[in-house]
C-alpha cells in the first residue's frame, strides 16, 4: 500500500504529506488529541485577536476654536492595541501634532502603554 501511495504522488510530481500515527503523541497533546493544523507563523499578528469597537468623541471647551473633526468616529482595533496607537491614528486623521491629542476615559487621561484589553478589564468588566 505504501508503495502504491508513493508511486501515486511521484507520478503527479507532488510531495507527500504524512500524518503522524495514532500511537505517537509528538504531534498532539498528552491526551492524544491532535494540535490545530492552523499555521500561526504565517498569520497576521492582530488578525486573529479579539477586537474591540470604540466610539471616539471630541471633548472641546468653549475656548477651543479648532475645526478638527473626525470623518468616522468609530474605530475597530485589536485588544492588543495600545492607547499610543490610537493617539497616532487620531493625529494622522486630524492632522494635528501628537502633543495636541489626548485620550481620556471619564475625564481621566489614559497612559500610552495601556492596551485595549487592560482598559476593558479595568474600566468596563463587571459593570
């Protein structure tokens, strides 16, 4: 049978992909279940993460005369995205320097290193 299989693949110029036998647990976990066949090494870093959708609104004072407005106030991003990433996106969209954009949550400035997951867990989770 092995000889027929080998000849079949050779006649078509294909490489044979062998499956690990059921006796060997090298290709699976200790319980004998096979690992996922998804190749994470070629995957986009954020594509398979959880996502969060945000609604960004401008907090303006009466003395603020700038006309910087967002065309789209909704943003969808990975939970690994940091506040500094959102600031940079906003600066780019608004055409403003980085020091003129600050992201607040309940009138409290958020640190640049905080991720969306950390923000969700610390501010929203369980409320």
